[in-house]
C-alpha cells in the first residue's frame, strides 16, 4: 500500500510539472505576439511624428506652446487636425471644421486572437488647450501667388468651434490673403493666432472692389492672441507710391493698376469689440493706411511689435486707439508716415512705455471733436519713450467746435532727437486749407510734462488753447530742449496762448509765456459730468 501511494504521488507530480511547462510556453508565445503588436504601423508613425516635432521645435523656437500628439497607436478619424503634429502638413484632405475640432478619446483596435486577453492602457483625453490648426492642412499653398483666403477661413472656423486652440501660420512660407474677418461672437474664447510665416495683401484692384476699411479683422472675440515672429505685409505701395514722370524705369502696368485702386484704403490689422487682446512679437509693414487699430476693445496688450512704413507714406499711423480702455503698449518699435500712436475719443486707462518712435508724427491724443462731435479721453500715461526725427513729440490736438474733455495726462521721461516740435497742445487743429472759427472746444485739463529732454529743429513748445476754454493744470518739470540748426528751418521761441499751469523747475529754454495759476472764471465741470 505504501509503494502504491508513493507511485500515485509521483505520477501526480509529473502531471503537474507538465501542465506548468505548457502554460509558460503559451504565455511566452502570447508575450511575443504582444510585443510584436506594439510595433504596429500606427505606433511607428507616432514615433516618426515625435522625431519631427523635436527637430521642428529647434527650427521654430520654443516661444509658443506646442501641442502634445495623441499617444494611442490608431487615432480615430474624429480626432481631426487639432491633434496632429502641427509641423508636418497632412497628406490627406483637410477635415470639415466640425471634424477638425472633436477631441474624443481614441478607441483601441478590436482585439484579435492571441492578444485580446488584456487591453492596452488608455491615454488621457486630448485637451483643447493643445489643438493646433495649421493653415497648410486646410489647403494653403504658401507660395505668395495662390489665394489662400479660403484655407485661412477653414482653419479659423475649426479653431473658433474648438476654443482654447491655435491657428498656425507656419514659417518660411508666404500666404496671399484677401480681405478677411476672423469674427465672433460665437467663437469659443482663448484662440491663439500663431504667425510665423508672412501674410501678403493682394495688389490687384479687383481684390478690393470699391474699397475696404480693413484687411485683416478680428471682431467680437474674447481672449484673442496674435503672436509669433511672422510678418503682415500690407504692400501699400499700390496706394501711396506715386509714379515719377522722370523715372525711365517706371512700370506702366504698375501705373495703370495704381489708378484702379479704390480711394478707400484698408487698415492692415484691426480689432473690434473684443476683450483681453494680445498682440506680441509680430511685424507689420507697409500698410496702405493705419497698421494696427483697436476699436471698442477692453484689456489690450501690445508688446515686442515692430511696425514700419516709409516716412512719406500718407496716413500710415502705427497704432490707432479708439473707444478702448485698459490698454498697455510697451517695448515696441514704430516707424511710419503718420502718428506712431494715435489716441482718439473714448479712450481711458492707456499706458504706453518703452517705445521707439521715428520717423513719424510722434504720439498724439486726437484730433478730437471734429465736425462738432463730443470727445473724451482720460488717464493716459506715456513714459520712457525715444523719438528720433519725428514731426511732433507728444501732442494733444482738438478741432474747434467740439465738446468734451481731455484730462489726467502724463508725459514722462521722453527723449527727443531732432524733433521739430517736442511739446504741443493745439486746440485750433485743422488739416484743411481753411477751418471756420468756432467758440466751443474740447477742454484740456491736468497735463503733466516730466523730464522731456533732447533736441528740436523748429520750436520747443507750442500751447495754443481756446479762448472760451483755456488749458488748465499744465505742469512742467525737468524740461530741457536745445535747438539743432537745420537748413531751411527757422527756429522759434516757445509759444503759449491761453495756457495756465505751473513751472516746478526752470526749463531750457525758459517758457515764460505759460500763465501761472488757474484761468479766471473757468468753472470746468468734472469728467463724469461732461463725459
């Protein structure tokens, strides 16, 4: 019995060992098949995409956030262009805006025999923060000749539907884009327009029809950002470059096209009715009229921007503000044929600092009150600014016949070099041959000039104020302006008319014409009462 029991135990042990060996072989085979499946075509493409992303980041720089591609080996068709590598144009046709904005979690492939016992771990859901819509994926050619307007519209529609996403204009390409509006109000917020390439304006009269007020417009948006190292080229020569009859190389075809251009000239880049706007890093050149305009906007930040057009290009203001509040402009270079910065009616809480201006007409508040209109501007600070060979320095200009008030203005630490007239208040502004004399005026009160220093070529100070509403509360501290004799220019002494205020330090040259104190009988109402 004992031998029989030992034999039975030995037999059971042998059977158990055989079963364990079979299980290990089976699991080993399954493990081999699982490892093989992980090198599927989908995963290899993803690895290639990562490699391209790494090299492209070196090419593009790291000043903007790049999206994370999905980790799954087989992205679903619904993922759209918002999840793909933004640096590599898709060989496929661009998706519709609806498809391009969906971000559902990709589903794993259907399990096949031998490896379906365990599902691979799911990647986290793709977030809308990283969605990038490359205009090339929507059909843009970027050759500078083909009209890419439709592609830009498609990329914008996808980003607009997605929100918290990026429209990418890739580098080293030139995109010809006609008049276009990137508009809300139904766009989701926080869209980044990443400009790395060049956008070119059309030069044919046919593209502009009877005339356009703006070329690239962003309207009724919240949290819109335009950033990058790219260029917006308005090619405004078609409007403001006149042919020279003595130029033998003049292009007759160019002259004919110029004659056909509409009289209404477009602003290159305009924002309207938008909140929390940022424009950073880009360059805007040769606009036909104003380069960058903000109208009815609140919460605006402009920095590290370059704006440039020839000194003789007509009405090419650098930055134009109207009916906008809480605006900051800093570390920006402006060279144009009109005001570097123009501040119009309805503006308040404006902070401008660390700006280079020239050539141009300086930094101006106004003209205000044209055609007997009401105009109000308050709480403006302009400081730490360099001006070189501009027509004016810091200027306030109003039309006769208007009503309203300019109040609480501070010009501080302004360095001028060969500026015609560095300090100006002109309540008799007129850009026509003649203007009718009128008694009403936009009042000017509480203007501080601190540390305005450098050289002038015509006149250091010009205060021409209204008889009925004299300028009040003008204060000057540390004003030192020395003449530079320029051929054909006649130097003038400081001029004052109905200007009242205080000289807190001696000035160079002496501004003896300023009347100390307050104007008699001037019962100026408060800003809230007037505006």
